C-alpha cells in the first residue's frame, strides 16, 4: 500500500485515502522503493533507497505473538518529482532531492535481508 502526504511551499498534499492507496503504484526490495500516485491537483513519482550498510535492524514484537524485522535508515536518498495539474503551475514539474537525509523503513517477516538485528 502506497500512501503519500507532503507539505511543500506552504501547501499540504494528501494522497493517503484508502481509494488513493488502491490507485497508487509502488514496488520495493529491501533497500529500494519506487512509488507513484496522483490526484486532481498533482502527480507524484519517487524513489527512496540506501545501501545495505546504511541500515540498522530492529526486532518488532507483535502483541498477538511473533516478531517482524524493521530495516531502518536515517541516511537514505529520496527523489520526488511533483507535476502540477491545475492552476498557474499546470504542467510545471519540480524535483525534490536529498542525498543522505531521508528516513526509510521497511517492516518484514522475511529473514534473508542480511542486516544484523541490533535491538
């Protein structure tokens, strides 16, 4: 499920309803996530990624039992392209980018990710 909420230049864009999540596109591996979503105002496409060495592993215990591995990086790269579909910015695209300041987290039942669990 891909949900997007963004505050940018004094505006808030919420592509995070259930219907929006169903229409959105996304795919990930352990260290890379591609996503795309749109509404009447904007089209957003992006990617978050980081090298394996930039992740820490955390064990999340589920209240009903069992646990999941959380792969967490605070040093990920993120690229987000926003294309405006209305108003005086219609057709304008902006590229937002950070090289090593994005928070990226994957929660998984799988154990073949190669990240040591710290906590």
